[in-house]
């Protein structure tokens, strides 16, 4: 059984003109007035946007219109994959701004996921729409993205009290805006009535347009404010001024270059602990975390320092040897040597769940990039295309099921069985959502990366989002697979103990 499979009807009105006032009322979500209860527990919130995508697939495949997309959407799905209803699904928070052209069947689909989605009616504007264009093949790195309508960014002030109290926040932006968001959210949280809120975790995806050497200092300066910084390997290469994209002549990821760059970034401020998670498509992901120092000799009572000599410091007759000996001795007269253990940190690779050749050399799992480029004032610089006549929404597409034949003379069945990866778009965002909610639920960094890899595998098996369904026993499935089963399989593959099924 599958919910809202394939295509849906109820097309949106074409053009820029606003609908009549009665139409604006009809698309208003019934949950708008009281979107999320203030006491709803939230584990994850994304400040990524919701975007409706049009995608021009590689020839001879036809274009696909009205695909649910956007970094916020994919990140929310990543968290939702590991959050079945009725309770866990509500801990996933995100915001959808519904313009005057928002298809009602999209509202139905979003609400079927039972997440804490704040659906906001904005009848004075069009829904944010984007165009994605491929090159000649899915492997072609010359992908393009343009906004078809003006975007509506999210800030901390858009978050209702329940979302502000989240355990984790997903940010996708440049370093300066990341600093602004972390500062704003932290300030707003202090105004909440709860006194026992734990310190939130911030996971940050730098946007590719601002992963340039000129932003390197800003990136290192914002690292103390976030818990995880996660570029893909081509973004990391661009940030470090490497024109190869960290790809070898064979098209494989240069893992040595990835490790070296992460080490350089972590060493930029060695007195603090940072975590880098680099997403490398078919090569998997690399975790780099610099260590710190921790006391291992148990708690030691501090010796009360002698009262300062108020009549002066050192005197001509001061016995310097006795002075320093006293500073180095405990109360019992033994030499005070605090035992320090150095945390070695983490340097570890995890494979991708799907390692099809299709994703090698494509710049890593692609992310829906929110900012589209920023100038110094943070204003958008992306090109806005004109509105086109809208078509019915498409939830999920496998290109091999569309009109047209695969390349190299393969049959559609052969191509579909050979390649599990269809479209890497949104895989990085989905990874981030799953990793963040794993951390919110007290999973360690390695297990959180496994959650991310498993979530990304569902996102890249089709054009668009994975499909929610149920098996014969009524258990929730995505793309016909139970998430817990795939997680346990992958945990065994990477040498970690399987967990209870989700």
C-alpha cells in the first residue's frame, strides 16, 4: 500500500495574477491558526526552505514539473524517516510558506507525514519555485539551478515557541548568515518560559557559492558557534582553493585531499573542539573531529592560594627556589602533577549505502542550495525566471519509467536493476536531517553518520522525495522498505551492532 503514489491532480492557477480573495481562504491550512502546540516536544528543526521544483532531466527523458523540493523539505524527510508516528513524527519541525499557487494535493501529502509542519498561508505571493537542469547525463556535473519566483528566507523570528525549543537546528547558508542565525536563535530561546532547556545543537551546511577561499576566514570564525560543519567534497575543495574538486583523474574522490583539508581546518584553532562531516557521494562520508583534554585523576581540590602581599610583590630577599617549590606542591608536600589524557578525536570514513557508479564524480550528494549566491549584504543574486503554466504535482519519478530509452542500449529493466541511484538531488540535505535528529536522540557521532547515510539512500533512489507506504503487517515503509531494516543491515555492514527496528 502506498500513499499518494506518482501523480496528482488539482493544478495551480497559472501566471502571476493573484486569485480572488475566496481562493486564498480555501488554500489556508486548517492548522494555520495554531500551527504547533507550545508544549510539543521538538527534536529537529530546519531553517531550509520549501521549494517546488521543475527538473529538466538528461535527454531523451522528458522534463518533470511540480516536484516537492528544497533543502528544508529534504532535511525534514531525513529526520522523518527515523521518526515514525504517532509520537516521534511530531518531533520533526519545519516551515512551509504556501503561496497563492500552492496545490492543495501538496498540503494533503505533507500532512500525511504527520510531522510538525508549520503551514503558513501567504496569499500575497507565489510559492517559491525553482528550476533544476542537468547536462547530457545524470553524471554530468554541469547542473544548474535558478529561482523561478522570489524566495522567502526563514529566520529565527519565524520559529514559534515549540520550534525555538528544538534540540537541534539545521542551517544551510553562508558563514555570516550562519553567525546571525545562531545568535538570533540563541537570543530568542533565552526569552522562552522554560528554564531547563538544554543547549541546542547546530548543524551547518555551507552553501556552495560561498565556499571560496575569500570566505575561509569567515568559515573558521563561525566554527565555534556550530556543532557540525558539513560541506560536500567539492565544496570543501573550493573553499580550500583546489580546482580539482578533490577528484582524481579517474573521477573518484581524492580521500587523501579530503582528510588533509579537514585536518587543516580543525588545526586552525586547536584549543577548541570542532566536528567536520564531509559528504562524498558514492565514496561515503568522512568524519573529522579534533580532540580535547580531559582530567583523568579524579576531582582534585584546589589548594587555596596564599593571600597576596598587599605591600608589594617580590622583595630583594625573596627565596625564589622556595617560592616555586611551593607553587608546585600539594598540601601534603608532594609535587602536583595533574594527569591529563588527550582525546584523540575521530578520523573515520563510512561508506555510502548505495555505491553505484552513477554518483561518483557528481560533486557528492547534491543539496538543494537555498541562498543562490549572496553579496556582501546577504541579498540574493540568483536569477529569477518568469512564471510558467503549472502542471499537476509529481511526488516521485523513476526516469526509467518515463518515456525514452536508457543509454548504451540497455533495457529499462536492466538499467533500473543496475542503478539504485537515480538522482542525487537532496541526498546531502536528507543526510543532514537524519544525522541531526540522531544527535538529538543521544546517538554518538559515528551512529549519527550511519543514520545520515541510510537516509540519503532513500532520497536518491528517485527524482523527488521517497514515498511513504506500509507493508502487509501495517508497518511504515519508505520506497517499500522499512527504515529500521535498512539501518540494521548497514550497521552490520560497517561493523556496528544492529539496533532495535525503528
